[in-house]
C-alpha cells in the first residue's frame, strides 16, 4: 500500500469543478474497505440535525461542504503544512442517522465512531448540528474523560429544553460532563456571546470548573493569548476539538441556524484553529453549517477551510509523534 493512493486528486489532473466531490478530493474508503486499516485521519459526514431547536438544515451540511471542499489545495498558505504528505487521509463517507428517531440516530453514530476509533483513526467530522458531538464523544472517550476546546457563540451546556427535553443541540456538553466523557477542568469554551434565556449554563460551567471565555475577552486579549491559555488548560492529554460555525460573525458565516452578532472575523476564526498547534487532538468536528441559509456556499467554504486548518494541526502532530517513536 503506497501513500499515493491517499492523496487528493490534483486540480492539474482533473479540474477542481469536475469529478465526484469527496472531502478535499480524497479517496473514499468505507469502514468495510480493507484499506481502512491504512487510514490515519478520516473525514466523515454526519448529516443529522435532529437536535436543532430553531432553524434547521445542518443535515445538508456534509454534502455542501464536500462540494466546497474541492476548493482546498495541498499546502497551507500560512503554516506551510502539507497534511496529505504527512499522513494518510481518506473520506470515510457519511454516518447513517435515523431521521425519525433521535436516540437511534445517536446509537448509530456512536457505533460508527467506535469502529473508527478501533482502527486508530482520528475522526474529523462535518456536521450536522451540535448534538452530533455527544454520540461522537461517547465513542471517543472510551477509556478516560477527554479535554475539549470548544469554539462557539453558545456554551451548549443547558440542562434541558421545553421543560425536560434532554437531547438538543443546546445540551450536548451538559450530558457529556454528566456522563463522564469530558473532564470539566480540561474544557475551554471560546467566543460565547449573544442574548440568553438565563445564566443556567454559565452557572453550571462555574460550578464544575469549565473555563468560559466570552467574545469580549477574546477581542480584548487577542487570539494568540487566548489560545495559549486554552492549550495550557487541556495540557498534553487527549483532547477533542468542537468548532461550531456560529463562533464566526454572521457577516462571514450567515449560513447557520442560530447566528449571534458581534463575533470573530473569518481571519480570527482561522487564527484560533492554527492556535491548536501542540494540542493532542484525538478528534475534531465542524458543525452547524446550514445550506438552506447559505445560498452562496460561503459559510460551507469557511467551514471546510476551518476543517483543513484543524487537519493541518492533526497531521503535524501525528507526523511529529511518528518521528519521535521512529514509526512510519
Ligand atoms: Mn454549538
Ligand atoms: Mn452555537
């Protein structure tokens, strides 16, 4: 098995507007394909928005993000990282939800990601709404609670909605802490803003020791300083990265269900992703891109560009670890 199989199709061999759009023009390698054992980073679609409480649509996110991901090239223009040279990447396809059954959808997702984890593959997911992250964490945190760096305009830490509904895209991290999937002392949430129903989520964060960095503090301190703190909070332990596109100001990312005014620019959105360098990222996602609200495709393009930034960090880390241990 040569590494060449796992390289994206070049725009010089087939124009980037042509061909079947897999994530970043990578080969499609399903979980039952024997080549799955060679994959180090798997790009996965989670086309499910059963946790959405307001404007729906992220179930269509993976398909539009695959299309816009054909804009991605081989080298990161800022960091100079060439992720597809460093690690074997593939599009693992979509996890299949059950659109009529929320609990079954989560069970199906956890089973899918358990198989990904068993192969030693780092999953990089395109959502889907933010409830998708909960079944992923259930699979990824099998051995011990994970740290997490979370970019969002919302904490998604609420106890429940509508007087007792426990599973929505506003509650995944409350459940994750309750279930012992996250170590709250190693969780940092960045970019929080906007009008709120109440402070119940923030009170919970304070009570369990989750560090919440509101957008005012991010702007006052700058992205580099805040990311240095985030790296210190998660340390060198296994860490998940969850990136909600509504972290970004709706001027740059209008295609999402729950936008909040006064957020970071697309430039700052890239900078915080680059600031993950050095973190032991065991999985990451980019969620809440809603194509029905994204007729230009610009939000999906920003989403896949942020996935590429996270991929560059993951690939750099895996390559550095392999060099240390002498593994190929
Ligand atoms: Mn969210
Ligand atoms: Mn959000």
